[in-house]
C-alpha cells in the first residue's frame, strides 16, 4: 500500500543534538497535564480548532527533549494531519513570543527534514505550523489576542516578507467558556490556578497550593490527576509561583551590582557591560537560591536528596551545588 504524505511524516521525524540545549528544564503542571496523554491533547486540539479527530494515535508528539532553547522552552509540540502545532503556557504577557516560536520551529523543521536534502530540486513538503499560547497571568488581557513577528520589526513595512503569528488564549477562570466546556483538563487547570490565588490571599503559598489540590479532589475536578500526581504538582506549583517573584528580587540585586561596576568603568559602554553582568549574576543567583529553598523544604519534609532529584527533574550534583552556594553566600546586614 502506497504511503500518503501524512503517513510519511511519522518516518521523516528524527532526533538532532544541539550543543546549546539547557537540560535543567523544570517541568510544569500544564505540561504534566498533557505531555503523556495523547487523548487529552487531542481533545485540546479539537477544542481549539473546532475539529473532530477521534484517533489519539494520529498525533506525533515531537516536543524537544524537555529542553530550553536560547532561553525558551516549549510545553507541547505535535503533528496531526499536515499541521505542526506548538503550544506554550505563559503566566506573563510576552510580546516576544513570535521570535521565540521562530527559533523553536526552526529546530523542529531541522528534525523533520534532512539538511542535505534541502538543496535538492525536488520540493520537500513540511507540515504547516500553528502557534498557540495559553495565558493565565494576573495582568488583564482579552480572551483572544494575537502577537505578530512584524510588530517586533524596526521598520514600518505593512507587508513584510517574513511573518509569524501567535494566537493567545486567556485561560483564566471565566474566560473562553466555549474552550473550557470542550476541554476538561483546561477547565480544571483554570480552576486550580484560581483557587491557588484565592487561598494565597490568606495563606502562604506553601499552604495555598495543597489547599487548592484538596479542593479539586473534593470537588471531583481532575480528581485522578491530582491524587496520582499530588507530590509533583505541589513541587512544580511552588516552583512556578515562587520562582518568578524570587528571581525578580535577585535580578534587581544583581542588576544594581552590575550597574555599579559599569559606572566604575565609566562611559556608556562600561555601563552596558555592567548591566549585562548584573542581569546574568541576578538570574544565576535567583535560580540557585530558589532551587536550594525547594530542596531544603523537601528535605525538611522527609524527602531524600535522590527523591528531590526525581521529583524536580534536577540532577543531584546541581541540587548540591545550589545548597552549597546558599551556605557560602554571606548574609547581608
């Protein structure tokens, strides 16, 4: 039987190693919901596209190795029919998403098409890309909006040669009711996040997350998921909710330190160098300190270092490095 082009896509997909990958990527609750569940992912796809696909095995999941590319990670990526779908979860408004998606889809195409064959006179068929961001931050955004790569260009060209659009769907509670009614996991996730924020107004985040999980279990909201993945969800949620505010604080400290160095050097170039160093220092400090905080909390609750590594997905050596860095950091007076 002759294979169709759609069937061939499954065999064209290959793995490519990139030396600049950061493999310290921490998983997220959103990704945990869909990553190993093709049926749920297909339900989400149908809900977004108003389609009616029924065979989960029609999906070819091709998310790139739990990795961060050039400072970005992709939550979910898969091919269905002749379409390449890239889904990203964001809790902040990020107008740079088109450029990030351009970087990412280029890597995916490199996996699908052999580089040596693009010089052939024969057309190499590729799946059409579609980009969707699921937003659930606290900043007020409309139910649906679009980012465009052309909005990032310095020029005012209204018909650029290269365009890339990213659809942004607001999945905060009360938004996009049609999507919520069509996809139980998105609806449940929206409720879970809303309950964390509600409880966090009166409870510390360490208590608000377990309380939100209990609420979902007691009210039969993705009950099996929350029961089975409780430990992982707790740790991922604490990391997601604490890390950003913590990193901002450390980023600001590092920025000030770097800026001072730049001023000491003098001139605009020196200041720019100082700021850049400060940003790098702040980001590294923030990541190490937050990882150390999570590891310490887990160890205080009876988890071994091996268990901390399994749950967070971070190598033991990296966890120990974070713990040591905090011990060796002088206390500010």
